[in-house]
């Protein structure tokens, strides 16, 4: 059973930075595509970005492109979401999610089989 655990959330000021981690266990890490989603209070899940299994270039939504960076450390079975130039609009609970990698960029929550518990990110004005 694949398990994901996020960490690294917290409070940041506008323009600040945070790095989230998603530790993956129980599966073949290199075969998993790992995505980040976020859910602001009262709003549905928003796809943030994804990195495919193995060597690949991450994909981001327009609103975070250039500010957020997804990377994976295969030695640590961990995916990171580095968030820079944070905005109040980035305030949300952030989730990592995984599925078997197949080279496709998929944005829908229902297509991801494994989820972490979420970590709160709050950006003050």
C-alpha cells in the first residue's frame, strides 16, 4: 500500500517562501507520478502541478509557474514543493497525491489513487 505524508506547512508573509515535502512509502517511487493539489477554505481542490515518474520536467498551472518548483529526490522517496514569492491567494491546505506514472499530465483528483493527509499553508498580507 502506497502511503504519502506531507510536512512543511506553516505561516509565511507575502513574498516569503515555504518548502513542502511529500514522503512516499510502500511503493516503487520511480513508477509514481506525484501531484500537488490545494484546497482553500470553502473551495474545491485545485491542481497545482505534477512530476512524472523517473526523469521528467514538472508541469505547473499558470498561477504558480515561475514561483513554485516541484522536485523529486529518488534516494529519499520524497517529492518537494518549493514555494517562493508567496501570495495570500496561495493560502490553502496542500495535498500531495500519487498515481502510477504513464507520461500524461492529469489534473483531476479522481485519477489519483493515493493521498496524503494535507498540510496547511497560510500567507499573511
